[in-house]
C-alpha cells in the first residue's frame, strides 16, 4: 500500500480519466437508449424503422473491443480524427446506446396494450401516451436491466487503454511494472486489489442509486391516491 501512496500523482489522473469516460458514456448511452427505444415503439412504418433496427443490431452484434478499434482507426479515413479519449467515449456510448435501446423497447412493449388504447381514448397525443402512461410503468422492468448495462460500461472503460487512454487500470499496471523492474517488489496483490476495490465502489454507487429509485417507484405505485376534497358550493 505504501507504493500506491507514493504514486498517488499517477493514480489520481488515471482515476479521473476513468470517471470522466464513465460519466460521459453513461449519460450518452442513456440518452441514445431512451430516444431510440421510444422511436422504435412509436414508428409505424417498417421502412422507416428498418435503418434504426439495423444500426442497433449491428452495434450489438459487434464485440465492444472491435468497436473501439474501429472508431479510433477507421474514423480518420472518413475525415473524423478523434483523440483516444473521444474514441473511447464514442465507442462505449454507441455500444451502450444500442443495448439500451433494446432494454427500453422491451420494457415499453411489456406494458399491456390496453393501457395505450385507454390513453388514446382519453384524447392524449402519441408522445403523451408514451411519456405519461407507458414509460412510467415500463420503468419498473427497464431499470434493473439498465443498471446492469451501466455497470458493464464502467467496467469496459478499461478498453480505453488499448487506444492510448491513460485510464485507471493502465496507470496501476505502470506502477506495478516499474516496481517489479526497478525495485524487485511483488506488489501485484496490492495493485490489483486496489483496482478491484475501486471499480467495486464505482459500480456499487450505480447499483445503490438504481435500487433506491426502484424502491421509490414501488412505494409510489403501491400508495393509494388521495381523494381530492370536495368543496361545497357557496
């Protein structure tokens, strides 16, 4: 542990890079997933839906590591030169957004079609049906799966090291290699134990937040509506 304390100037930038990649990728994946998930359920034309579904299935079928390499090495051929950090964020966001789309779409389709017909009968517009009726009910099934996806994205930030991002795991490996070669110390247990504990804390924060949100939604769903007071006419 003393070696890690001595190299805190290397560890902090690596941890900050991991946190930055995680935050941006989580926000972008959530936005893409919910936008495309809603779009897939709202579009009625098969021809309009086909390119969206094709792009989602393509991104889901390609391994994430291949996606990272493709964005970093192939994008410059089309005039889009990305830094290692940007390439890692874009690849993680696209992959996470594609998988998030399927989670949101499945959750919306799990809601009874009767809810949609009833909302339309009340005169609600299509976007109001999804935003006010279907999505709140679908969130109960969407949230657990989406939390698992977000924790997987945090763990996958380690792939950024493959394209040159000085993220948390890579900085710890540098400390381990330097200590082994220069000092002859075997600190693999301390280094990887510290890495394990750090990622455990980051992923546990996501799990804690989503479980708290689940409990809040469960309480709101089970809470009876209070009748409005009837004011007698004067």
